[in-house]
């Protein structure tokens, strides 16, 4: 019993006590004559307070007023539907129900019935159930009444109206197809229309000609891009009605994508269609289909794309009510080449940056690195502050796993590269993607067996990731970012292996290490996809420099680091090559990269020990 019903019983008890007190007072004082009227009123009040009270509740435990409606809704001919109602006694004495009178009456009474009677007597505060059944013999509107006769002096004949099959026999649209297919018993529908559909006309057929049918908005209706709600209402002459709701979604126009900027950085701005301001915009990069709900990302701020040879490749869709626009794309945008990059010979070491195992950088402002092989950290070059953005320190045998930020796991980070929008982390076993807007980490693919535990260097053009490893014959492979597919690009002979990589927008450069022989440079000219033309070896004109360990190519200039130079008798020499070679520093290096502003390097003179102090050449 609800608090409201308890309060009603309490109020009846208070009235009964008050009435009894008045009757007792009159008897004690011996009042008579005109006071008899007061005595009669008090006795009547006393009787009223202790009488039963009927309360009828529908199947959802909502009170039904006397004369209220019980609607069975639309049903097919020959079907049967039961509704259970509850009768409560909120009074202070037994409620007696005339069971024999519980028979529907009216024009369609034969199609309604009582299949389970309530108790004939319900104690104060008690309740009982009554089961009603609707068994239509046709789809036309049906109605009847049910009177519950009791000893409740206020409402001795509690009448309930019964209704069913206020329905349509057909509901059609001038364009598109309703989902689900129309059924008189289903009152909610979806309708998805193409972007070109600017209006619609809904029409319906009443199952009962005596009813009226109205539409809101009136038909035909103009449609904005996005969601329009149309309601079809069937109304009986006596007033009851049934409403069918059609949610119409007109496909939104695609968003617009603007690419601005010159030099090393491009800014990608995605704008939702003005014709559909309620749309949400999602984007994807690296050849991933933005129409794939699993892989796309919500767009909030302009994207910055920066990276040697990276293509500004962004797709975007506008979505409203789960309906996608066509995909907008920038795939025709050119790759960013660092042909204008000029680097000096000054070396600096970023303050407060610990020795790193892997690192990359963006636009001369931010360094992303790992110094514990298990977490990725962000270093602000201006403030010299670091923060963890993904993963935790490596503890063997940690497995690669996707996740958000520190919930992700990395199985010993070997290299980090970037396209300005995402970081790509190469571990002992996998290649993972870390989105720099959301910090969500996903696994792109497992590394091929020859690369597992042996990754040296990687590079990306924004569509593929290229990588090498210390393996027999020195394989050079690629993973397509969008689907994780693997392809082998090339291999070296048994005398050496590819030791470092650089991508400049058209050519994939790799140094070749062959024992303690002079370093060589191998190039592959890009054609399409993983189709490269292998060029002849370019012998490094540094005949005394051995074991090349890092390379950056910026148009007409190249920078190569070696483990040793016999002529100079030094470890870790770094050379600038622009026609002739120039020794510029002695920096232990196992990895070199550029963000288009600076050249960076780090490592040691031992190819098996990657960790070292990061330096910056400017």
C-alpha cells in the first residue's frame, strides 16, 4: 500500500474518532431537540468514516477514476489479450463485492470478459485482483463498460470503460519504408530517408470507418535534415484515441573538411552541415572508413597533421539519430614533404628529460617518449614538464592490450612514431595506435614473426607503417594502418640488415649495417601502397664510418649517425650529407627522427642498448 493510501486510511480513522467523540459528548450532556440534528450528522459522519472505500488500479498500479478507461490497444482479429487490475480497500471496514454483477455490458460486450474474479470480501487495507480479457472478432474499434458493485457508500457502482482496436489497418509513406513493417498492433515506427527527400506524405486507413484520423504535422510535411516526428491519431466518436508515432530521419548532408597551413604542419577543420545543426561529427584517419562506427572518433577540435611525408588523409561523417551522411574525405591532399627544412649544427639537450628508450616529436613543441618501456609520456619543450598519457612501467611478462590512457598496456616499447594525430607504438609483439585527442589505445596488428622482439626502427606515411629488425636477410615490411594487413617490401642479403629508416614523402631510406664494414644507404622509391622500386645501393662516401645506426632525410640534406669512425677514432659520429659529408658532432645514437623543426637522436654506441640521452640538433 502506498503512502497516499495509508494517509487516506489514517484520515478516515481520525474522522471516525472525531465523530464518535461528538456522539459521546451529546449523550453525556443529554442534548435533545434542535441538537438532534447535530446528533444525526455526527452519526452519519461516524458511519461514513468507518465505511469501506474502493480503489481500482491498472496493470501499472496507476489509480483509475470512476468512469476511467482501460485500453487494450490494437489487436488482430482472433487474438486474445489479458489485463490484470487490482481492487484495494482503503476504508476501515470490509469491502463487499457483488461478484455476480461483474459482467461487461455495451455494444461489444461479448468481446470483453472477466476471466478471474476478485474476492467477494476484501478486508480494510487489503486488495484483490481481477483479470479482464479482450478477444476481438474483427479489427474494428470495440468498447464496453464494466460496473463493480460494492458496499462503498460513496461509489456503490464503480464503472470502468473498456476499449480496444482503435487502430489503423494500413499506414503508408510516400517515400521510404517503415521499420518495422506496419502492423496494427505496433504503434512506433522509424523511417530513414535520403538527403534529397525534402518532404513526405503519410496516409492511413482506419480499421473502423466511424473513427477519425488526423496527422500532426498535417500532411504533406516538409522535412528538415535530421529528425521529424509525425503522429497519426485514430479517435473514436466517444473520445478515446490511439496514436501511431513515426520517427522520420532525413539523412544529413556531409560535413566539410578544410585543410590549411604550409610548411611542416597542416590544420584540418571539420564543420558540421549548416542544414543539420543537431548532427554529431565523427572523423577517421589513415585510410580508415569514417562510416565504420567502431573505428571513428568524435570530432571536437581542429586536427594538427605534421610529420615527414605524412599525407593529410581525413574522412568525416555527420550523424543524426544513428543515420550517417555520405563520407567527406581529403584523400586527394598531397603528402607533406620537408624539402624546405634547414638544420644547423647546434646540439642541445632538453632539460628535465630522462634517458629514453623510444621517442618522437611534433612541430618543435612536444616530445612523446618512453623511459620505462611500458608507458608513453608527453614532454612540453617550453615548460620542460612531463606527464604519463598511456600505459604503466613495463614488468615482464606484460602483454599488449587496448584501453584508455593508463588502462592500456605495452609489451616493451621499441619505437614510437607519429602522424601528428596519432602515435604508433611498436612493441616486442604488436603495433598499437594512441589517439592524441582521446588517449584511447587500440591494437592495429601483431608483428610478423621475424620482427617480434627485434624491431629497430619504424617510419610512417600516415597510411602505412614501415619497420625493420635485426633478423637474417634483414627484412623490411609494412603494416596498413586501416586493416592491419602485412606486406614485405624488401630484404637484404645475408651480409647485413636494415638498421634505420626515414621516409621523406616519396622515398623510403634505410641504412644497412653489415658487421663492421662501411655503412651503406639503400633507397626504395614509392609507387603506390606497398609497391616500391628498389634502387641500387648508395655507398656511403664515409668509408671509415661503420655500423650506421640512424638516418634523417630532409630533401637535399641527409643526416646519418654511425657507431664508430676509424679515421677519427671516435664513437657515435653524426654526419651531415649534402653532396659532401661533414662531421658535426659525436653523439651516441641508435635512433634519429625529425619533426620538421629539429632533428633528434638518442641511444648508445651499442646497437643492442637503445636507451640514451635525447639530443636536439637545430
